C-alpha cells in the first residue's frame, strides 16, 4: 500500500480570493492540522537506511548487490540459489548431505550393496562374526575349532583339492587324528598280522636288563649280569615271549614270578657263561624253560 497525504487546506485557492475576504486569512489551526497530517503520513513510511517492516513486505524486482540472511551475508550466486527452485525435499532430507565431501552419486557408484554384493579386485574382510557360511552353494557346518585345524597347513591348493568329491564320513576322516607322517608310507612298511610274509631277515630287539621287570616291549632278547640276589617281575601278555640270558658268576639266589616250568621246577643257574631261559604266556599262564648254558 502506498503512503498518501491529502491536503486539508488549499492555500493556493486562498491566494485567488479578493482582498478583504475573510477566507483569505491563513489561520494557525490550519497550519497545525496540515503539519499533524504530514507527521502522521511520515509515521507510516519506512526510512531508506535500515528500514524495519511489519506485516507482509512486498518488494518488486530489484538488483541486490549484498544479501544478508539471519545476520550472515549470502555469497551464493543467483544461479546457485535458483537450484532450490522447485525443490520438494524437507530440511531434514537436505541435511543428509551435511559433511559430504564429494559427489554423492559418484561415491554411491563406487560402493557395493549389502545384499548379494559383487566385488572386484582383492576384497579385504576384517574379523567378523559369521553365523552362516556358504561355500560354492553349500552351507559349511564345521565349527570354528574344526576349521582352525587347517591353521598352519602347508598343503598346496592342488593338494587340498583332493578333498573335492570326497565321500568319507567325519568318523572315517578322524582316523588320521594323531598320525605323524604319510599314512601309505607307514602302511607299506608294515606286515599283515594274518599270514605275514617277511622279506629279508627278521631282526629282534635286544635289551640290557638293568632292573628286574621283564617287559617284552623293551625287546624279545634280554640279557642281565646278576650282582645280588634278584626277584624278577613280568608284564607279558598272552602270546608274548622273551628270551633271557642271565650271567650268574657268583651263584646268587633268583626268585621268579609264578611260572609253570618245563620239567616241573625252576632251573639252577650255572656260574659260568650265560644261562638261556625262554619264558612265554598262554591263557594268562606264564611258562618257562631252561634252554641251557652258553
């Protein structure tokens, strides 16, 4: 709305009146009324410098050189401000770009989706808590402890690929638990228990019996020189035997474990050379025989 001022007294018309006309007289009240009206009209106008408006201010197209909003000078160009023309995003939505350092779409294009991502190059994955692990379309049900058995394995990819198509069960695979070297190599160096066929000579293990316990695990040929009266013990199992060679140069007393002797009694040891004695166990009965002195 424009500010208007209506003249109350037409002073120009007074000038045209003839002398002596009472209407030609200018009265003080008329000046008071005019100045009061002028003051009232000016009160409705805003100053040019730093005006303060009330209600709705309507501004026509204007060339603005400096634009201050909320105490801050707006430095954006008209073209940049026009980018907001037609924007329907909310303030909260626009604030999502707060802190973005480069083109949003370019950054998004360089990312993989959370669902079924496809990576290129070498993907580095930190330690993660995985609940379901699928390999080649098959869910891996092995526990972390079971998978960690592979930690430190030096087998090549080609060697590990021998597992491809394996049909052995967990129980069957566990038969190699504790194996210390190539299974086939070890098997090839063994002989079957049933109908065994040996190649070359068979060498029995000999043992210097320094104690009194006769144990075939130490060797099937054991020799001992007596230095005092001696009481022997034994730990043979059914089917095991030991050949004893005893040097008794002084005639010490020997006490044997419960033994069924061939000939009915324990032998009397010779004091020269080795006394050769064979002992064996059958049906939990220990048998003994004096072979002779050598």
